[in-house]
């Protein structure tokens, strides 16, 4: 079993910079990057949701890096966060009227086509909610912030125990704020069976993430899957601990453990992993209902197989990780022009917000890519 990762030895103020960046980027990526709010509403949204989304992203990232785990563990922890968020905090997964007072009220009929008997939640909504929580709320922000750092700082913890304690309290306070607010949970309470289901799935996902880490540390010759969660199966889907059956779209492989590098062909240029994940993420919405879920899973499996193969080749590094990990943000930025905001907005305000999203997204990804090119990062980043 690998030893616990040592804390970044830089001064506290320099270690706090990436932590604060992740704290603020996560809520923007989760709720604003796809066009949910206008430009004028965005600062308030980030401020209010930073404790919950940013706190969760920091806790997941710090826990995984502290124990030497990689992207499979991060993605499964992110899936657990998605279940807790949608199933226990705002309970949007179980509340059939959650979107009734928004511009998405007309989507309810489509979600009822995949209703799960007994638990009364939509498998399609679970697929979308959890997939987007993993891809946008957690993985993409972590990939961007880590890509802006030098080599080994990407795999080192940024916070000590006092910092982790503060972030934990921040996350709990932010979650309690949403749960107790009328606009957060919307006066809905899930049934005991629904709560029990959500708790069981969240615990199983966390356990699977830890099990993957333990398994890969015992057998480093067998890499775990590279996971970018562009699509996640319904909340109750089983979560295997090896790469052939992971129920999420592929994600950027990790750079925290010595890689298993296959001999022969080299890894592709970053554009190809990015394009692969982009197609898988966008393609998950090609069809409605159960057929759409099936299409998404097929695309995810195909993309995962290719990414596993590519990540084991020489030349795979952080640039490929960045491309695969941020492809979902590019798709979300494009979708922003087609989807409405939660609350009614004038065409001018909606367009201004969409343009701002495009600028911020391209700046973040372009800045991270420029940083990697400038530092000539060639550290292999195989799945682990």
C-alpha cells in the first residue's frame, strides 16, 4: 500500500491559492457553465454555492491525493457526492415538482418515461444529474486547477488537518443551507425508503472508490480505469472496481502513481482524447428515455476502452488529461446557447450570459493548456 502523500511544502499562502481557486471554480462549473444563470446572477450563485460545491470538490480532491489515489477514486467519490446532493440535500432526484417553478418545467413528462417503480425517481434524471455532477462539478474543476500547477504539486495535498476541518465544516454548512432553504429543497421530504436508498448507494460508491485504490496499490501491474464522468448510469447501478465495467464515461487518467506503459505505439495528441470524450458526452443526449441511457452507456464503454488503451502508452501526460477532463465543459458551453436559464430572462441578458460562459470556458482551458506547454510537462499520467 503506498504511503500517504506528503503535504505540499510551499508556504501556506501559496498552498491556499489552488484551494481557493477550486472552491470558486466548482460552483461556477456546476451551475453556471451550462447557462443556468444570467451574468448578473452568477457572482451571487458562486458565493452561495461555493461552500457546498467547492467544499465537496476540495474534500474529494484532498482525500484522494492524501491517500495516493487517482481519478477512478475521485470519480467514484464525485458520484457519491452527486447522490448525496440530489438525493439527500436538495432531493431533486426524488421530488417530481422540483423544476415546476423554473423554465425546465416542461421536461417532467420526458423524465416520467424512465420512472423507477417503488423508489419513484427518473433513471434519466439520475443519469444526467450524477453524470454532470461528476463531470462538471468535480472532475473538470480539479483537472483545470491541477493543470495550472507544476508537476508533483498536482498529486500533493494542499491542506493540512486544520484546513480539512475548516473545509468539512464549510461543506456541511453549505449543504445545510440548501436543505433548510425553501428554494433549495422546496419543502419536499424524501420517503424513508428513498433516503435509505440514497445513503446505501453513496456509501457503496465511496467504498468502491477506496477499494479501487487498495486494489491498484496491491497490484500496480493492473491499472484501474481512466474515468472522466461525462455519463454516469442510474444512481442504483452497481459500481465495479476494475476498468472493464465502470458505469461512467471515461475520464482523464491519473498522474499520481508509476505508470504501466505499453510498448509500441505512442499516445495520441491531446485533441483525440478530448474529441473522444466530447462525442461521448454530447452523444448521451441523442435519444430520450431508456434508449438514451443505453446509447450513453455504449458510448461511455467505447470511449473508456480507447482511453484505457491510450493511457498505457508512452507519451500520455497531463495535456491529454486536461483535454479529456475539460471536454464536457466545452459541450456545456455550447449547450448554453440552446438551454434556458432557471428563471425567465430577456434574450439580451441570456445571450450576454452565454457569451460570458464561452469566454470564461475558453480562457480557463486555454490558460491551463498554455501553462502545461510553458512548463513542458512530460510526466506520464497513466490511469491508477
